[in-house]
C-alpha cells in the first residue's frame, strides 16, 4: 500500500561498511576523541574507519586525512563533530564524492540564529544536489545497540548499550537517553535515532526503516513537532502493514508544552486533539510519559496482544493483591476466571489460609516453600483463561526477594503467557536486579502497570478491528496550505453543494421580495423556516432574522417583518433576501459533522451531538478522512451520548444507517474537493428515527477564494 | 470541636518507658530473637526492657521472666510474639496488672478461622474489662523512627529506619513497608502504625494521635476497610484543626457497585464514591497509588501550599523543559510569569542560546558553568511570582549529574520556595543519591510530579476555603444501622413531609373516585398532573398510570382512564387511587437531590441534573451532611453542567438561591430524622428562573418501618 512513497534506504546508515569521523582527535576529553573512542573501544564496528583532521597525522593508531576530499573511498557515513562554520565544506565534499550519509552532531544551525538557518538551508541544497542524506544537525548521534555501534560523542553511551528489539526514533536527545537508560530495568533496544533539526532525514523516515528491520519488534517515537504529516502517516501505515506496533509520545499536548516545544524545535506542534486522532487512526499508541512509552513498548516486545486478554494476579501479600486488583478494575481490565482444574491445583498446592481465587495470595510460602509457589504460579499462568499474569511485589525483602524473583523467572521459562512483576518498592534491591536481568522487566508501580496494560490490550483490539484497506487521504493528497484567502458560501450555495454531493439537505430558496416569498412558500407547502441572508450578519436570530414554523399564508408578511427587523438592527448591512425552506420534521436528535483542515495532517472530521454535549462535556470524536461506513458507525459508539442515537429511555433508535451514509458522503465530498474546501460545518444534522432518514439543516462551507 | 470524642492517649505506645517482649528468645533467626535484636541492637530504646519466656533464664544478657504476671512492674507495652493459643493468657495477665498496651504481632485470629475469631473476641473483652489497649493482632508491628524504636520481628526493619516528619497509619503491612522504603529517595517518617486486625485500636486512633504529635507534619494513611466511619471522620477533623494534612489511599475503589440499590440515587452512590466524598469533605487528600501518597506527603512536609502557587520550570534540556511544561499544562497547573528583574538577571547570566522565559532552558551550562547555573536558579526561585520550582533531569549523566544535584541543593538552602527535582531516568545513579541525601526528594517521573503537584495545590485551595465551623453530622449521630425493615412513603405522604419541613413541594391530593377527582381538580384549578398511587407499581408511565396537562373539566374521565389502564396491565395490584396536583410551571431546569445512608459514613447527599446528565456523563456531586448554603452553591459549580443552572446560551440564570435553600432544608430534614430516614430521592426538582423559586415534583422517601 505504501509503495510509491519515497522513503530512503537507511540500512547503511545504521550499519555502515565504512565511516569517517570528521574532527577526530587524539586529545583526551575532546569531542572528537570521545567520538573515536565510542567507535573504536565501545563498539563492534568491523568496517573501515577514517579519522579526518587537518591538524593531526594519526588518531588512535589510524592514519588521519586532512579533509573529506582526501578520503580514499566514498564512505557510507561521515560523522561530523567539527564547529558549525566548517560543516558545510565537509558535507559538500562528501556529497560530491558520493558519500551516502552525513551524521552531523554539531550545533549552531537553525536552532541558534540567522546565520545557522541560512547555513542549514545550504546543507539542504547540497543534499538535494548531490544525493547525500543528512542526519541532524544539532543531535546527539545515532546508536545501533545490536552491533553495537555508537555514532556519538556522549560519554554516557558506553554505559547505555542495551541490545534488544525496541527501536527508538526521538526528536529530543536527552529524552531519548532517558528511555535507553531503562536498560537498568532489563529493557533492550535495536537502535536509537535522535534526529535533531531534521534538515533532511526525519522521524518518519526512521519509523519506515524500523518497520522493515527484522530485528525490530516495536517502534517507540517521541515527537516534538511534525515536519511532514503525510510522511509520518505513510510511515506509520507501513509499520502497521509490517505488524510493528508504534508507541508515540507527542510533546505539546498542552498550550505550555506546545509553546515550549515550538521554541525548542522550530517545527509545528499541531493541535493536541488532531494529533491524538491521527495517532489513533494510524494505530500509534499514544502515551503520556516516557516511562509509559517504555512500559508499553516492552510489553509489546514480549508479546503481541489479541485484545481479549484476561488477567491473573499472583501475589504473596494480601494488601498488594487487593491494591493490584483495584488497579485492574479502575483500568477497565478484566480478571480471569480460573478453570476448575486450576482451582483444584491451587487448592491442593497452597495452604488453607491462602487465597486461591483471582487474585491468588500465596501468603509467605513464596519464601518458605518456593516449590509450591512455583507450582501454583505455573498452574495460574497456564490456565486457559489467563492471558497475562501480574505479580505485585510490595517491598524489597533482601534475599527473599531474590528467591521470589528467581521463581518468577523459572516459571516464565515454561510458558509464553507474560508474567509481569510489579516492583512496587522505591528500593532497587537485588530482587529487582534479578528480575531485570532475567528478562522479566519489572513495572515500577501499579499505576504504571495499569496504564501500560490498558494500552497493550487496546492495541490488540485495534489490530483485531483494523481495516487493512484504509489509507489516509492525506498521504496522497497532502495536507494542503491553509493560509490562502477564503470565502464562506451562503447557506443556499452550501446546501446546494451538499445536495449535489448526495447529502440529504434542506433545499432552500431565496426570496428577495415578499411576493417571491409567497410564490416559493406556495410551491414548498408549510410549515416553513425563514432566515435572513446577508454576508454581514452572523447572529441571525439575535437580529430578528429567523422565523420558524411559518404558515404558507403568512410568508409574505413574515418576509417583510424579517427585513424590517434586520434593517432596524443593522441599518448598513447588505441584505440578499430571505431564505425559505421546509421546517425539519419534529422529534429528531440533532448531530453535527464538521471538517477542518489541519496544517500538518490535512482534513480532519469532528462528529458529535450538538449544543451542551459539545460545550459542557466535550463529547465529540474525530477522524482522518476518508471515513468508511463502518468507521462512521464506530464514531457514533465512541460518543458518551451514543445512547441518544442508539435508543434511550423508550426513545426509538435513530436512523444510524442514514446518518453513517451522510457522514461517508461528507467525507467523499471533501476528499473530492480536497484543495478547495477549507472548512465545513453541518450543524445541526437532523437525525430521524429508524427509516426516517437524516437531513442537513444548516451548513457553513468555507472554500478557497 | 472534636473534644468529647474518646480517643486514647497513645504517647506511651510510641514511646514506652518500659516494655516486655513476650516470647523473647536467644535462638538465632527465631521470631523472638529478631524482635529482641530489633529493640536492643537497632533501636535507641532507653527504658526498661524485660524478656518473657518460661524456657529461658536470660535473653541477650537480660534476666528472663517466666510469664507476664511475674514482671516486676506494669510496663507500658508488652510486645507479643508467641503462638496464638498462648496470647490470651498473656494479655489477660497484663491487663490485670495494669499494663497500658499490648502490641500483638501473632497471626491466627479473626483473619484465620472460627477459633481465631472467638479468641479475638475474648481479647476485646479483656481490653474492655481491664483497660489494656490492644494493637493488632496479626500485624507487622509498630515503629517509632525518630527514637528509633522498632517493635517488630521483621529483618527488614534495620534497613528501613528513616527518621522524618511523615507519620504513617496503614492497614496493610507490606504496603506500609513499601512506603517506608521511600527512605531511599530521602523520605523520612516519624512513625508507622500498621494496625492489623484492629480488634481494638484502629487507624482513626492513630490519625488522631499523630495530629497532636509535634514531630508530625503530615499523616499518610492506607485504608483497606473502615471499622468505624464516625471515628475516622472525627480523627480527620482533628487533623484539620491541628493543621496536619492527611493523605489517604483507599483500597477497594473498584469493588463497589455490588450494592445495587432499588432507587436511582443509591445505585450511583456506591461506596467508592462515598469514600471519595468523605475524603474530600474532610480534607483528606485521596491518592491513587502508594508512590503518589509518598510524593504528596513529602511535598506537604516540605511546605504547606496556599493553593495559589505558580510554577517555574528550570531545565538544562529543551526536550525535558517542553515535556515538563506539557505536564504542568495537562495537570491544570499554572506557569509563573517572571518579573522584569528576574528576566534581566537570566538574560545577563545565561548564554544567548538559552531560553530565559518560563520554562528556563540553561542548556549545558549546568555542567560547564555551575556558578551561572546556580545564579539563574536562585533568580528563578526567588522571583516573587514563583511558588515552586521544578527541575526536570532527563537522564543519569554520571558525575555531571552529581554536580547538577549539588547546585540544586545549594540554592535550596537559600530559599524556602521548594525546588523539586524530577529524576526521570530509571537509573538511580550518584546524582540521584546526592539529591535524596540532600533533602530534595527527587520525583520519579513527570507523571508522578503532575499528579502530586496537583494534589498539593488543591490542598492549599481546600485549606483556604475550609469552613472551620463545619462538623459532619455522622460524628455525633453515628452512621445508623441500614439492615432494618423499611417502608416507602407514598408520594402524597412524602410530599407532605417535605412541605412540613419547609421544602417547596407540590401539594398533591388523592382521589379514590372520579367524582373526588373532579372535586379536587375544581379546587386546585388546571392544568393538572394525575398519577396512579399503588405500592405495587413502580413504573407508573409504562402502566398508563400518568397523565399530564389535564384540564379541570376532564379530570373525572382521566381518573377512570388511568384506573382502567393500570387494571388492564396489572390486574392484581392494589390501587389506592389517583394523585392529583398542579402541573409544574413550564421552562424550568430539572435537578435532583438524593440522600442515602452509607453503612460506614451515614447519610450522604447526591446532587445533579437529572436524566442524561447522570446516566451518560455521571455528572453528579456528593457531600456529607450537614449542607450549608455555601456548600450547596459550591455543589452547583462542581457540576460539569453547571451552566444549565447559572445561565446558558441566552437562557436565564436559574433560581440558585431557592435551589440552595431547598438543598439545605433537605439536609436539615434528614438530620432531624437521622435515625428514621433511610433514603430520599427528590427527582425532579423543578428549578425556575431567578426569583421563580423551585419545587420538588416527585419524591421517594424510605423510612424505617
């Protein structure tokens, strides 16, 4: 599906066959020395390595070259750690000789000042001209943990080598390292790209690459701002196609964060609601914090969920068991019901005073009788109804905690149902390290567990219900520009466009005189709605410009009354006339459908019931286009007020089929006019009872002028 | 205010002048040996200590006594670690000789079996007869960290001695130790009571004692179940009076809803909601998890908030600054605006590429120029608009993190504005320990910070708006029994009771015949509401038993119609007649007021708007009684749908004065009939526009039979 979208092949960026370090140095504690050491002493890089430095003859035993142009071959990667003012020349030489990638750690470009912005633009020009792809500038480097290879001058790299199956693409260097340091909890990573200013390569390119990397099971990404929404969408679609979950943290979900991130990265942070919608539609699991990102990613790396997992709690403390069960409950998770066989095995193997339901509380036999504890745990973990076992450990209890940890590890070796310990204590004692080293990655609190498990299971549900044929319109159509001049269609124009697109809409006509009003009214039949039409008047009711339930016979009089009302309140307004249309049938529910163009991700639809439901309860749901009928029905059910549509307190169910049909047609209409339509708001949509249909009663459509 | 409520003096339980260990032993690794060692080797107990053991002559160099009766003096505390079957005799001897407290660690009582339950009842009887107060049984002991003195046989005690100013009263032993182990993060405690089976002393007694202990700044409590709601309320009231915040975690927040009640209000007033209400009314800060409890408690121990604190973010990483700002925003917290003086100092002291707004991003000068970093931090922390400084630290960076930590500690010494580091990395490196030991108690994630800070500031707001004269009715009236026989008043009886209590209510009359209906209708004038009255029919409308807007002239006919409708649907029901009352005025908003008796905390009121607001959005608020007028108005504003009452979209504001008056009168009515009224549901309450008043349109009152 995503073929045809041009993503770069980054294989030799992560695993170069040859490299040069531009700015390599013998000088202890210099950046160029750290970079060389990280490659020569703390990596297992087997390719050719060339130091480049005009002032040194050799570095760490390797012959040094005075400049890039002197290199004996066009290497796969140049790692650039020289001052900003020298960077352009090095990259240009590299591009011209056929080097594939420049990894530029150097700061002082677009994040710094006008000179830096101009210089960065020249780097982009070199990239486009010569084909060299640029990573950075202003970034902490790139790490391949499984080789390992650290292209970084950070002295922290040597402590943070954590091989595994989670790939990280981050825009924040410090925040990326934070996640890598979950190594101490037993979390391992394939590689880590931290893309800095993203003058060329961006997070989306890395997501796409990681999706195709067989070593990668899960992709974690941290986004401060999007450079290219459609590219991000295409990369995430590719990840979904490859069966690789993407876990995402978006900075800028509040005004404070958005402001801070905008000043930090100079990219568009976008609206939090739209980002959340895009993430959900693309299956990107949105998380709230860094530790949550790692928690969710490591759970997914352990096992992909079906969405139907029931939980077992296996504890040695009654309090921890209760508190854990509480978290399962408040997280909306479900405890498993054990089979009679399991219950029997637990009854046989555990003391009388143990709890053998779910939660299981073994009491202190975890220490006194580890064999019985392990048998009971195995019975629990292999119960046909159990999809995951939680083992809350409330405190560090010295060597006893080690014994307990070893039991968990031993049983995990006998089943692929994840056994998830929750190390609730602040003290990271030996038991904690036993679990981390044994591959059981302890969660650090019940709260963290609750949130991560909820995300894990929800991802399973998303996978199960995923429409593999769906492709966001924005990938091919682009987001479109939003800063052009616009024009708002009159209500009559708007409704005619809707009708032409097959969207049920009232068919209004314009009466410029009382006489015309009478003619139109007679033709339509009553009762009628009559509204002033004027480009200058937005609050029609307040101006006395709206009359409802008008008899056919009164239409002329009411026309004159409306004109008089509005003229007295807005003597200078230009009045086009009075709109006349049939009144909506009685007794319906009122919904609304809106579409607006997001500058990053293009058209996004908002759907909900009108008035108080939106204003007091923010009860709306959103989606990227296109919207299928199945998706439209899903959106109804995502509303808290869904019952008002599906049937409530003796009220009949509404015509959901017609409503979903209208939503799909709106989506089609906007897609067909993607460049032209900036914004559309059908509010209200009258929704009749089953079989009665729906009707757009009012519509505001804003188009490019 | 709380004087007169009998709470025990626990001074000599926490700081005994003399003690005996019943079951003391020389035998290595025995429980009795651990208990003795914890006192003699790992405590600083200066009083008299007597080992008691009939089989040993002396223990650890002290003369051993064969039984309690042989002790040379009535000690303050006996610490009991002998098997359950011997406990009663020891406690009885102690009680009879005048020992003040028995701390019983032994298990095998009411938590175990019938024998244990009976035996525990006998301990209670001994306590009541002799005056000895019992702590436990089945508990991990009691610790005074500031002495220190550990009355415990736990080998973990020696590692968990963490002196400080937070007192803990917990019902879960393991969960309590979890919190104590936050010692490793620099959190310190005055004492820890873990009350086990609570056969006598309970958490409430400890909260009351801790409230009066000058060493205690904050009280943390973990509740698995309440033994005595009024006692808990009285203890929390005392803590509020003494200016000691109480932070509470209630286990069992998801197990509720089991108590399905017949009436509407009771069904949405499950115990989890009641506990949350009680906590909020008493100023107990309810938290979701153990680490959150400690986070909030330690912040409060550092400084009591005003509720008006604005936050500064001081970071050395742009990403961490942005993500931290995001958490401030999504937590509903407010960033401070710096004074011009601060901005100038930051501009002067930090490099050009640093961010000097709020968040401050010093960039790497935290390492390269620690002096400039400290100056900037001091400027930030002493800004007149800043109430608290957050310092997010995204990663462990070896010795650089130590330098950074030392800077934070050095500046904190110069201001009492809390500087709160957030150690975001999973790696607890040297920098982390520097902060913990330096008294700056690092938060462990931005999420934890966000939640804790929100609670901290909210407590300040609660303090500021606290009505010190308010005393929950349940303290004096008791919760009352709920298991007695009940009777539901007929609508006519109910409304008459309300009217007699000064609550505006429709004044219905009963028509047993069509002729009576006509007479009543003529007297009342129309339009009228007519409803069937029958003890057997709950869904009156479904049975055709309700007619609205009846003309006076039709009243006789409608009476016959209602009787006929209901008889045809419910041929066997006993029909008392038809209720007639004036129709409610048009155009009001409908609210509801419910009161139900919680078995633990007595009458709790639920208030909200009816129908969809409750059913779809759970938009209700609750309170303990009594309700003052100010509180009633607060409740209106706690609703998400408050605008429907305060004025919305051109709708006039409702008669809040009359509505609050009704709520207060309902509270008074229930308080006056506290023993009799089990449940009351006024639904709907018609709420007119300002000046139009309110009226109870329907009322269900359940009283003791």
